[in-house]
C-alpha cells in the first residue's frame, strides 16, 4: 500500500510539473529595427508587441537621512561621496556608469545616452528623493494572470551583469493623483544579491535577462513579483532630461 501511495504522489508531482511547463510562454516576436524611436515593448501572451509609454516625471522632496546631500541643487560631489562613490550609485555589478554603459553590445536610435558625468551626478543627488509621475495609472495595462511578464528592449547588453546595472525595474506607490518611487540606489544595488528581498520591499524588483535575436534584450519579471499595481523600467543611460525630468517606461498590472 505504501508503495502505491508513493507512486501516486510521484505521478501527481510529474503532472503538476508538466502543467507548469505547458503554460510557460515561448517568445516568438520579430525584433524592431534599430532605427526605431521606441526602446521598450511589452510582449503579450499572443506574442504581440506593445510599445511601453515613456513618461516624464519630476524629482520631489522626501524626508531622508542624507539631508542637504540629497538635494539636486546641493553639492553633488559631496552627495556621491556620502553614498560611497559612483559604484554604489550604479550598482554592485559595475564600477561606474561609464563601465556599465561599456557593457552595451548593440544600441540603436532609441537608446541614445546623455552626458555620463551628468547622469551619474544626478543619480547621486537624487538619492532619497521621490520620482513622481502624474496620474494614478499608466496608459499601458497588462493582465498579469499569474504569469511572468516579458519586456523586449531594442538594445543588447554584453552580459547579465551589465543589464543588472543598466536597468532598474520598480514598483510604484500610488495616490489618486500620481505614482511615486523613492529613489534609493543603495537598495536598487541589492538586486540579485543575498539581499534581493530587501530591495524588493523598497520597490526594486529582480528580473531575468537574456539576449534575444540579432540586437535585442529580453527582460523577464517573475510572476511572484507582479501583483496588481503600477510599475516602471528605468534605463540609466537616458533617464534624465536636460531640465532634470525623470524618464521612465511604465505599465500597470491588473
């Protein structure tokens, strides 16, 4: 009788495993041309590409422990020093923003990069502040259905470490008027480390990365990180405008 019970359990485990893999999405999409002005696309369950909106946000004050060092208008160099240098600003996976961007293998028109020094300084100065976006919801709504979310990016990184430094996937806090993220690069840098859970609680979500096609990247946000809510993806190379607007690719999960 015990042998029969063990056999039944083994069969059930095998069946559940087969069922899971049956619902794993096989990605089959045609890559956008490198001349495209769009950088990020959501891949639907039917393998259709949907352009993610590129929203311009603002930096707003948030009470934090960095005091004057966290002010964009303050001493940026001191801010970077207080945070442990630009290695911390970019992440644990590369020494500096310049090094991280050196990890790009293919970059088309949509991935144009601003002044590296300015981007790094702005990231340092923004630490502890809120990045805010008008409206309670993104214009792009995704039906999560308990599945992974796949994002196609119209550029390619040389390796996984470069991707973890250059992209940040975030979960916003929302009000009736806006979506907000407290920029804590010191937390974002913990993604894919032993403190990933700490980063996730702060709104910085782990994701998978692999090259796709001839010149693209595939970011996969795991199902256990995609509950109902508002999300964004930052590409550190183009997230700041000349007037210190904060650009982000956004979507909602329902």
